[in-house]
């Protein structure tokens, strides 16, 4: 039976474990998809860049209804099983945001429901998802324009 893994009490969220893995094995593979291999060091750098980009959402969200009662703003992520999903997911966590994962194959109607219900402050998605959301946005007062 494998030994239990020690929990890092200093870790605030999963993104902290990415940083820790990069610190001890930056050149080791973290993600592999087809011919693409992303090392822990590369993943950590990409997560930092995504967190900086999404950080403004956390600040703006603190001043809007998307971050009520002390809860962080939400970012919806509608990407396939790709390294980009991992980067967006960990980047959002590192920026202090809550993540709303969305199936990128949802129909426009399903996207409308999830986005309206979640009140996500931002959407990280494929062009196909963005076009589907734009289709239903006019009939969804709570769905904001995502760019």
C-alpha cells in the first residue's frame, strides 16, 4: 500500500501545488497531449501569466454583484481537455477567482443557462463557444458580453 502524501498546510489552493512542483522539478513533464509536452516550469510560468490577465477580474469583481458577501468573482472556463484548460484553471485560482468549468460542447441554450446561473464575471473559451454565447446573449439579461 502506498504511503500517504503529506498535505502542504501552506498551500492556499491547487495552484500552489503547481508552483511547488515547478520548484522541485521545473524540467519534468507536467502535461502531455499528443506531441505537446509542458514542463512544470513552463506550466507555472503560463499560470502566472494567466493569473495576471485574470487578476483585473478579481479586482473588478470585488466591486460588483459577481462577488457578493465576500465571495470571489467567478470565471467560466469552456475549453476542451487541453493544456490551455489547465493554464486557465490554475491561473484563475492563483488570481483568487472561483472557477466555473463548462463543457465546451454545450448547446447555446445550455451555455445561456450556466452563464446566467453562475453570474461569471469572465469567460475563457474557444471561438465556437464565444459565438454560441453571443447568439443567446440578447435573450439573456444576466449574460454579459464576453470579449
